[in-house]
C-alpha cells in the first residue's frame, strides 16, 4: 500500500480530534461549522478504512487513526486550556500626582462578574489555579467536555443576567445614597471576571478627580475573591495621588441582608403554612485546600446562612424543615437536603443561591439542577428564589456598609 493511502486516515483522524475540541469549546455561533467538519473528517476516515484496508492492515490503520485522533484532540485541548485572557486595555492615568482632586468620593462597586454570553476564560483561569495548588478537579482530557456543558447552560438560560443585574443594583444604590442625603459621590461598577475591571474603575475614579475611594465589596465572605479585588485596586497605587482607599468588607455579618432572605421567603410561600415549608440555603463552597489559606470563606458562608436560619426560625419556620447545602466541594449536596425535607412531609420547598450576589449561571442553572436531582413529587413546588439581586434590603445592606466609611463632608 502507498504511503499516501496510509496518510489519508491518519491526517483526517488528527484533524477530526482538533475539530471535536473546537466544537466542544467555541462560541455557539461557531459550533455548527466545527461539528460539521468533525463529522465529515471522521466519516471520510471510516469510509477510507472500510474501503481500502483489510485484515491486519485494517487493524493497524485503525490503531494509527485512533492515535492520530488522540494526538489532534490532545494538542488542540492543550491550546484551548492554556489560552490566556487578552490583557484589558487600561485607560491611561491623566491625573497629575500633585492634583488633590475635586473633593468628591468615588464609590467603586466591586463584585465577581460573569460574561452575559458564553466565554470560558473564567473557568480556564480556575483550572490553572486548581492545577497550581494540586486541587483535584475535572481531568485534563475531559475539560473540553466540561466547557461544552458550560456552553449548554448558557444556551439553556439564554444569557447570564449577572452584569445586567449588578448594573441595576448599582443604579438603585446610587439613588438610595442620594435619597439618604449623601452628596458629592460618583459611582463606578467593577468586576473581577468581566468588564470593566477593578483597575480600570480605579483609574477612571482618579482621572475624575476623586479625593477618597470607598470600595463596596459585594461578596458574602473574605476570600480569594476579595483578596484579588483589593490587590487589583492597590496595584494602581491611588496613594501616589493622595487618595485614600477604604474597603467596606463583605456582607456576611449584615443583619439587613439576613432580613432580605426572610422577606423573600415570606413573599414566596403564599398561603402555605410556614410549618409545612422546607427551606434550603445553598452555599458555594471552596476546596478544602483553600480553607487553609482563606478559612474565612467557609466560616463566613456558614455564619451568614446560620444567621438567616435563626431569623427564619424566629418567624415561624420549623428548624427541622430547614437546612444548609453546598453547591460543590463540600457536603451535604442539595439533593440530600431536599430528600431529607421530603421525608419530613413538607408541602413546598424554597431554595436560595445564598452566596451569589446577582443571578448567574450558578443561580439560573447549576443550583436548580442540583435541587431537582432529588425525586420531587409532582405535588411539591420547588421555588427558586435565586441570588440576592436588587431586593431593596440587599441595596440597603450595601449602603449601610458604605456609609460609615464616607468622609464627613459626604455623610
């Protein structure tokens, strides 16, 4: 047999592996084309093998084709998984170092962030962080399929509402601050995993003449997220321009935020007696390895949700019909907690993505899927009360964290 004949299935299989990874990971608008290319190359490979090879030659050709396919898949997967995010184009700092500013206070509303449409870069960064710290997660060869599932979740829900909701929350916060009589403030939205980033927002605040910066940390706990945000803001070196930066700290200890859960629960249960309502507060969770470096992440998530449970119990919800679950890395999972509540005979279940500040793929897709892994009877309503979102008490809780840090002239 000629070398060319042997090369045809090998080359096609290699390309098929590349096109498969592309199909699993590219933007939804490109997926159909990549699927077509993967299907065609693999189909032609099978036709050539069946038509031109027999006996031991067929076995050898199939083996070489599988090796070539694995090579193409592996090389392309490595290229995708090691892709770095394009550096954000930061605006230049136009403010002179001896410029004292115009006296106003900049409020930087800092939160996690999530792109509205599918973009795997956040998870690619997460993979790298897990690998660097030796935290077991999805095996490398299976990660393109993980990204495929992430894209499917975006397609299922249409888009993540995270950016839109935080934009709305910031507008509500600005209005609430004005109504409370706080003057001479300017507000800036900033994300860790979306645009605009924390550095860009800080630079804009400096260029606009801020004399003080207050960073509203819209997170539930002190964690690697708050550390990352603080590091990004400090990297701009506002102190070089005579600007003091004050951080509010996260919201785990906010009694106002705890009351928000109670108000949402009471509004959702309708005529159902509180003693017959099941409540699940789903936390995010972090790897055990991270608990060593940031023990406050787990500690604050637990204290935050336990305070909410105590408030619900004081209002008439039954302690045995309420519980905590974790989305990942820790036990119990939501399914186990729901099954436990069903055994108690509850008539309705309400659940929160308790650690999520604004609706996201977690609250729109992941947590509902985990809840519905339990065999819910047809007569049992499971009501998703989602993330904090723009509930008035959530806005008030953020405002209450900011107010003590404002300069006297802005109070």
